[in-house]
C-alpha cells in the first residue's frame, strides 16, 4: 500500500456545497454536500485518480508544497491523504481437491472471487 498526500483547493459554493480540485492533478475534481462530505469525497477522488494513473502506467506528479497553492476569496487549502492499494491482477496457480472444483463449477462460483474474499477477510486488521 502506498500513501499519497496532496494539497486540495476547497471552494465553498453559494448553496453550502464545496467543490474540490487538486492543482497538481488536472482534471481531478470532487464535490461534497458539506465540508465533511467534501473531505471524504476528496479522499476518494484522490485515491481513484492515483489508481487510474498507476493502472495506465503514467507518472504520478509530485505534490506541491501546501504554501505554494494560492486560495482566493473564501477558498482554502487542505492536505488530503489517500492510501492506495495496487489492485492489478496477479496470476497464481493453486491446487484444490477435485471434489471442491466440481462443487464450485456446479455452484457457479468464481474461484478467483472466493480466494480474493477469503484473503481479504484474513488480511484485514
């Protein structure tokens, strides 16, 4: 898991909502119905943007210093942190008894999905 911290520019809208942009990540924009929701959505947008860049094997821009991001009027800058997991698929060979494979086929189970779910349950703190 990799940690990313970027300065985000929060723009309060007249209706009480917030628009959030990342000066270092052009096109990465989010919105929230409240400040708390905007911070949550900003973290989600940052995670998804970094995951997209990783999946497309594009360079991830370095974050600017918070002081370098200029806010105007009622705007403000806040740091947003996102932990990004590498979700790319990795091919593994596993062995299971024939009767389990037969049962999985009859049940229409995806062995990849079952293994991922079991590992996720085991690995979560």
